[in-house]
């Protein structure tokens, strides 16, 4: 793998601070994944061309790792894998120019987050991940959690730091509250990173959507995720262990309560006002469904107050219909 990208202290010009400030706002809703209707804006918003909007620009503490998560919204490639593409079919079939334009817009947004690690959802194939990597040289390392089915929209990780190990958990048998069994909707992608000699473990997730809802499956995904992350933290007690992604449920819901059972994991946005943590708009309602969690059994820590949900205009980010969520963490010294 290429050498790690070494980042020094952040030096931001006034222009870049203002530019980033335009994006550090907040969004919510019920997910539009898997064929759901497009989001509806809760109302017009006034751009802030000369000052930060909805939250101050976060200055990164020295030695911190910035981790962000974004559902990129159906980044399909230009090959029809299912045999049924375009129009009203589930698999989109963009032209080469449309595919490139979507990748360009996503990359521009990702650059503004100034993240070290990106946890992504809804990337169809390696071609989509490669398109983003080609536009984001600050992320020389990446891996796709490909499920192998035609027209799947999968999770992925982009990293400024070398990847030392990749694990998948989709074959694990999960148990719903009613006792029936299922498995992860997408891969629960576990990626180990070498951050200047310190161990960071990230999990990229995208739980079952609410289209033809199966809330028991989403609960089973969360219950298993907590167990898997708790075990990872126990095996690597000096590591920073973080989960991020589109979990398709809101704070206080049974799946998120399952993640937080026995204080195993902490939702880092809980130290921010609810008005600042929404990530999607559905039927005019703002809800936080994209999240970042830290495992409490390991040594890494969250930088208090650093969580932000980044958005543009009426809610989405980088051309997606979801906001990006971003926070700073400190690996163990």
C-alpha cells in the first residue's frame, strides 16, 4: 500500500474557513434509500456567503483523527448488471458524463470535510469507489464491502492512512426479537488502520431501510453490531473503535437503544442539540438517521463538541440527499 498521508497542524485561511462554514449545518429524516421517494425540503434557506451557517467551523485538535460518514445516494456505474436498468427500474444506468458529474460533486463535498477517514454507503461497484479515489488523492487507501449481488449498493471506506486488515460480517446469523433469523442488509465492513503507529478500527454500516419495513431486522443488525464492536474493543483495548453510517433509525428507537445497551457504545452527537443533528428530510420531517458511535471499551476518545452534520441548501451534501456526519477523535496516546 502507498505510504500513509502525514498531516500536520491544520492551517486554514479566512476564505477556507468561511467556505467550510457554509457546509457545517445539520439534516434529518426517514431514509430515501432503496427506492424511497426523494426528500422534501422543510423550507427555503438563506445562503450565508460571508459567514458560517448553523454552527461554527471546528478547528481540529492536534493529533486527532477526523472521521466522517456519508450516504452518497445511489452511485451506480455505467454497466447494467441486473438486466433491468434506467427509467423506473431500481438500477440506474447513468451516461459516462452523468457518472463523472456525480463523482465530481461528491468529491468536492468530501474535500471540504477535511476528514482522514470516510465511511460511505450506496456505492454500487468498485468502479464507483475508484472514481472517487481518482478525484481524492488525499485518500490513497480504500476498500468496498461488496455483497456480490447485481445492482447492490454497498458500503466502503476511504482512508488517508494505511489499511492493515479488512473483515466482513455479513454471513453472521442475526436474530430478530421474535426469534426468526436474518443477516446484515449490507456488509458490516470492519477496517483496521495504522494511524502513525496507533490503531484505529472503523465500521461502515448501512442498516435495513424503511421501504417495506422490517424493523426486527434493523434491531438484529444493531444488536449484532454492538456485540461485534465490543469484542473488537476487547481484543484491541488501546485502539480507537468507531462506527458510522446510515442506520435508518432515530435516537431512542429500539435499534439505537440496542447499540447503546450496557453503555457499550456512545452516539457522539448526543452532546449537540437535536436541532443540529438531523441528516435527512422525509415528508417534511427532519430526523437524525446517519450516526457516528464510539466503543467505550477501548482507549480512543471523542473530542467533545466536535460532531457536525454537514449539508448544503435544503438538506443534502455533495449532491446526496443525506447530510454528512463528521467528528474528531483522539487515538490512545
